[in-house]
C-alpha cells in the first residue's frame, strides 16, 4: 500500500510541476500588469509546437543511392537518413536524439519575442479595461492561435520521442534503501520535475536577488510610487510578460514526450492552471507554486482505485471541489493579498 501511495505522490509532483509552471506565468502577468491572460495556455501550446518544428527540421531526410545494394526488384537501394545526420555524422544523430531538450534553445528567444509583441501589440490596450474584457480578448487570441496551429500541423497529436538515454524507469525504491524494483518511476517524469524546480527557483531568485527583480517586486506592490522615482516600470513589466511567455513555452517543450502536442493542448492546461492561480491567490507567486503542487498531489491521490471505489469520479472534480471550498472560506486564496477577489 505504501508503494502505491508513494507512486501517486510522485505522479502528483509531476502534474503539479506542469500546473505550477503555467500558473507561475499567469501570476507574473496578473501581478505586474493586472491582466487576466487567458491566452497563457496558448503560449504553453506554442512552446510545445516549437519542439515539434525543431524535430521536423532535424529529421528532414536525404535520399542517397547505394549501387552496391539492390532492392528486391533489382534497382539500386535508396538509403534515407536525416539530413543533419548525413552532414554531421554521429553528432547529427545526437542532435536528433536530444531534439526535445535542444528545442529549448530555440524556444526561449521565440517565446520572448512572441510575449513582448503580444503585450505591446494588444494587451497594453486593455490595462484599464475590466477583467471581463481582458478575458474575452485573451481567450479570443487563444482560439486564434489554436486554429492556426490546427491548420498548419493538423488536428492529430504529434508524438515527440524522449532521448533514448532517458527512457525507461528509475528504481526509486533501491535509491531509498528498499528492495529493488518495488518502486520504479519513469525517468523523463523525474527530469520534468527537476526541470520545473530549476525554472521556478530561477524565477524566484531573479525576482529576489537582482536589481531588476527588486524593482519589479516594488512595482507590483506600488506601481505609481516606483514610476514617480523616474523608473520606467512599464518597460520592466513588458519584459516580465515576455519572461512569463518563456516559462510557459519551456514548460510546453519539456512536456511533449509525456503528452503528444495537439491544437487544444493549451486549453486543456489553461483551465486547471487558472484554478490553481485562484486557489493560490491572484498575484501571489508562492501561492501559485504551492497550489500547483497541492492540487496536483490531490488529483493524483484521488485517481487511486481505492479512492474511486468509494467516491466514483472524484478524480475528475477534486480540483474544482477544493477550489470551491477554499474560495468559500478564504475568497482571496491561500496566499492572496487582502482585498484581492474579496468584496
């Protein structure tokens, strides 16, 4: 029984890592610009399709004819191999094998430009509008992005293989001093959790220990006063919007081996992540991370057969049930500032 509970705990950390990364970006945008960005899930999806595009380019094939080998019909045999492998040999094969993590290098500048362009081109015109109008325009942007991806890549999921060295399962039980093969867990899911922890820690360190981050935090607390000091806080908030897009994009890239990207991937994660933000507290970065992992663990625990036997379907509603209870008891969320989401 302990093994089952521990595995579900690991599953919860894995789900919670994805929720926390997306919720972190949502909270950065709301905390700095005061915008409820329903297009944030689309940024997660765009990051995933950056990985798809990179792999498509890396696996473009070249055809060579080997006259010494004949096909069953007696004609010279055609040999197909990725173009990058034909150019760079074994190093090209490594590039193809590690296409998913290498996609991050391409994704970071792309998502930064997309985020800044989105904020400067559209979002800035809705700063002083109601949250309802912000939700409508950003939700519309998400639908547009979704349909563009559907028209370019098609409606079907596109599997992305993980590196061969990171396939299989790690023996967690043996690592903890237990009997071998009692508790095993997929290596890539552990990689994703470590990746999420590094990104989250990096964002918090950036905001906490850099001058830029300190100014942003001051602007989140009192935007007008920071502006009166002669600091261009709007430019810094624009960069933070770009940073939020980068975080969402990187989360999407690394999740592709776990869930093949499709055009509605962003919507699937957006709703759950927005619930996470509300539960953690609108504008609270620690709240977004804590609520992400908390709800991920609760959802994973509720999916156990022993729990579903007593409460059928509880795994489908547990997140929303917890959200309702928390908001009834504490409308501003677990870590939200007083007055936010309160009458």
